[in-house]
């Protein structure tokens, strides 16, 4: 889950994930790194109403904040364990602790939930490779045990390179964009994309005029499909241009001119043979491919292209453009 730490969107969506999984009949583990256990428990109380986990375990993995919990003392949690790990605990120790609790809870024959808050907190203390190793190990164990898990990351606290290194570790990535709401990216191996039940406000609110539909912008493409999209240099030039346009409907001739000019201006690329050659490859190859994927609509009779903006896909395209062009 990519959202600014402690924002309303992040906190509501975390509770939304738990609520969607039927938290009152589940056993939950929360690993907290930068927030106190009381803060995480209070969040559950505020957003889950009376649906507290049947059993909750809070692993404090470095918050260095008081371990006493007013939320725990309130009696709202049927069964609660607070486990405070030593200061500057290593990622491998966090993994071992969580593995031990998962092994114990597995015997209870109840749905298991896991929340890691957050990757950002871990990256403040440990090398990126060690945090990636921990996230990978947790994901693998959760997959093997059928545990519903999610990890938090604040994208504003990291470089784009760091964020992109973590994306492939997850079946589904939810990302909050302040100007657009939530976007959802699913890998090709992911099962059914998590949804938010009607009694919980979806992340990012609801679409204007349609309170039943969450304001999300999904990318229904696998990681491999995205790689295929950007593998062809001319298709990359086309996508670079489309994401930068303010108008969504484009005459084909205008689009051919812009792509032709872009390709001539890229020193590392082979100069296109002619404008006509660019036009033929767009009309007979790249535009139909993108039309099939729903990225645009290509009207051959009218010789027009209507681009369908998708902020999640555009963030990937922008990252690739920076890598290629600087």
C-alpha cells in the first residue's frame, strides 16, 4: 500500500483491508515500526467499530515509544498480546518473531491477517536489500499459509527507484495519488483483487455522482505485460507523448508527426526512415495493440485516436522515460 504515512487515506484503507477480510472472526498480527502499538490499536477502534479481531498480536519492532496501551486497557480486544522487541532489532529477528506467531495461530483454524507498518520505517534503519529480504520472506510464508497480508510504504519518503524495486514483490499494489484517488495494480499471478465492502468507505472516497463506485483507477496488466508494452522503442515514444497531452482526442496525422519528431530527437535511437514509415507502424501495429488493451481507442474510419488517461500506468511510463532520456 503506497500512501503518505499517517494520512487519512492510509489509515482508512488499512482498516478497510482488515474489515474486508471479516476481522471479527480472524486473528491479526500487526508489526509496527514507527508508530506506537497504542496508535495502531486506536486506529482499529476508530475504523472497525465493534469488529475487533478475535485475537490480536502487536509486534513493536522499533517504535521506541511507550509500550503501555490505553487502547488495550479499554477492554475492546477479546485477546491481545503486545510484544516489544529489543531496540535496533534486525530484520531477520522480526521475521523470526512473526513466523513464530504465525505458526501458533495457524493451529487455531481461523482466518489470519497481517499488517506491516511500515517498510518506510524499516528503510530508515536498515539497508534496502535487507528490508526486501524480510518482505519477500513474509510474503512467501503468508502465501503458503493463506494469510491475508498488506505492507505500508510512504512513497514521498523514498526515491522512485526504491519504490519501483518493491512493487514486484506484491500481487496487488494500492497507490494513493492525491489528485486522482487510489490506483490498483495487479500482477498476472494475483488472485481476485481485494475490494472494500459497502459499509467501509473505499480509499480515496467515491466517484462524483456514483456513491456505489470507488474512485480507483486500476491497471489490469501484469508486470510482464507492462514490460511488453515498453519493450518497443516506437511504442515507448507513443506512450511518452500520450501521457503528456492535455487533450485526449488526437487526429492520427498529428500523432504521427509528434512521434516522428520525438524519435528524431532521441540521440540513442536509430533515426526513422521517414514519416510515412512511422505512420504505417503506428496504424498497423502499435495503435491496434494499445486499443486491444484499452489504453486508447483507435477509430480507423475517422483516423482519430482517443487516449484513456490512467495515472497508475503513466507513473510507470514517466519512470521509464526518465531512465531512457534522463
